[in-house]
C-alpha cells in the first residue's frame, strides 16, 4: 500500500483513543520476578500491599496474565481534555541533519501538568476516590509527577501530600508553586517530618535527596494517616500499565499512514515513559508479529541499566518498601544533583529490567552537557523547549539519525517527548552560562553501594 502524504502532526480522532491499557507481562515468556516482603522476604500478596496501595491498583500490580484492562469511563473523559496526543513528524530536524531517516516524536506536553505523568495520575486518583479515601501521599523528582497528581487530586477532591526531592525543590520553585496552586502540600525531602527522613539526614548530612529518599517518606506518611494511601509516578507495573496509552496511540497513528518504526527510543529513570511508549510494540515483538530495536536512554550520573546489577533491591532508600528484582545501583546510592530530576532513581522497573536482561532492548547512558546540547538544538529547530528528561531521548534520536546519514539507511525513528522544559529554566541558564558540568560515578562508588545490596538467593 502506498503511503498517504504524512502531515507534520498526526492527530487521531477522539474515537481512536485507546479504551484499554495493555499489560505487556501477559505476552512475556519470562515474567518479572515477584515483589518481596521487606520483613519476610516472601512474595508480596494483595493483603500485604493493601496498607500501602489502593485495592484496584494492587490487582493491576500483581496481574501477569490479563493482556488488557478497561480504562474507566471517568478516566477516559478526563483524558479527552488533552488526548489523543499528537505524533509529530520532525521534518525540520530531518532537513537540518540531512538524514535519510524519518523521525517522529510522540509529544506528551499538551496538558497543564506539562508531561506524560497525568496519564497515570488521573487513574490513580480515580481509584483512590472510588475506594473512599481522604487523600494520597507521593514523591516527586523534577516535579512533573507531583504537578500531575496535584491536578488529578484537585479534580476528584482528594488531599495530596508531596515529598519533593530537595535539589529539585530548590531548582524548580515554580513547579512547586503549581502543585500548591492545585492544593497540594509540598515538603522538601529528606525532611524532619518523618522518622525515615530524620535517619537519612543523620546518615547523609547535607544530602540533596533522591527519589529513593522521597519514596520512603511518602510511604511512611501514608501509613501514619488514616484514610490515605501511597501513589507513585514510576517504577511500579501499575504505572507502566496506565502509560501504555502513549504507545497505543503511537501504534495507531503510524498504522494510519502505513508507517512502521525501526527504532523506538525513550528516556529511562524508573521506567514509566519508556515502558508506556514501547510496551505495545514490544508485545508485537514478543508475539513474533514484528521486530523493533528499542533503546533506553539514561543519565550517565545515574546509570542503572548500563552500569547497575540485576538483583533484588529495596525500591526506596529507607528500606521500608517491597523489594524488586531490577537493574539497580543500590538503594543507598544517592545520585548527583543533576537537572533531569525525574531520572534520578537508583533502579529500573522490574518488567523493563527483565526485558533488558533477556536482550530484548538496549540501553545507553549520556552525559548532562550532551543532553542539553541536543535540547537546545531541538528547540531551535522544532520549536519546542523539551524537559531535560525528554532531551535524553532527543540526544540518541539525533545520534541514530546521523548514523543513518553515514550509512544511507532510510530507517524510521520514533522517540518519546515526555514533556516541556518551561519550568526548567534554571537548568537552561546553567547550560547557557557555561556553568553546567558532568558527573559520572566511579566504579568504587558503585561497588560501595552494591556491597550494601540485600543478600537474597
């Protein structure tokens, strides 16, 4: 079939928006290892997770066989405020690079929260409200998840308590104020509000914090507040499930114009964006229907896939959450205060870790200054100022397009543009002033963290 003329922006009809989320675990031959109870080291049960998570989310978290979950009508109606999101053909970037490659990006920044995070935030807030809860607690790195959740909680009339990684709290005051505008309380983490926060501050005086620290505080706070549960923006399978609306829409848009991706690229922190984008395509690969090359891009300052180990580890610094088998730098590892705060997590989602272990996707790490060079280049050509997290995917998409230029191969590249960078101007200022540096942990630093991993056979 001859391709239709492809517009700059491929918009789907409202009727083409996904009605179900896709669970890639149903098609995985090697399932991810189960969560373990931090006290007994036995597989977690729904009963064991119920004090922390919402009931319906627990079902989604533990289900490895159901391929599709219906998206509730209330959630779909909310999605209609900003979905379907456009798949954009980067014609200007292609021309500037003089590459034979076709470049597409799925843009998730067309909502007030500014990122893909709202896809899961509204779902989790919906299930909390349906359960009759008063409110939720959470952590946030760069602030995109906290912003999305505060917006979702406001919509459903829920209280929202956010523990924001301290360096991001200081670097991104305007994102913090958006959360407060939506009614959330925001606390820099680690804090003295929780016992685990006090312990972390004692062990790491002057620390800039990490997602692992903030998770510990949010979980403790939820346990101490009647009628509250903990919700999170990445890492867990329930979040990856909700984010598959990204990949499902991308799949539909490409098919609409007879296009097939060769390379699919996403930034990788805890895994929500990457997993949401690639899961439907990975399902095709697992079922033998098509083949794709998947590339996870992570910061060189926090390289869980490229330099981590595949082992059971705590998902939080305070070691109060369930253990996951994942690629990890160790829960005691506290990343440097990089500007891509949403990627400063010590581990990777268990599903993505298993897929990587099985050789079904690749991973690369990139330095911060290289990322901002790509972000600036992209902004000047395509007209969108990307979030620092998204710019990791841009960096590698440009690199792959230049490889196509060298070889003459006409490959189709798709990457996820997770959100905008208009609340990240402090970071852009540092780059523009030539004051941005690169930090890469030494082997000795990583080995010291690996030595503290739990001893589990």
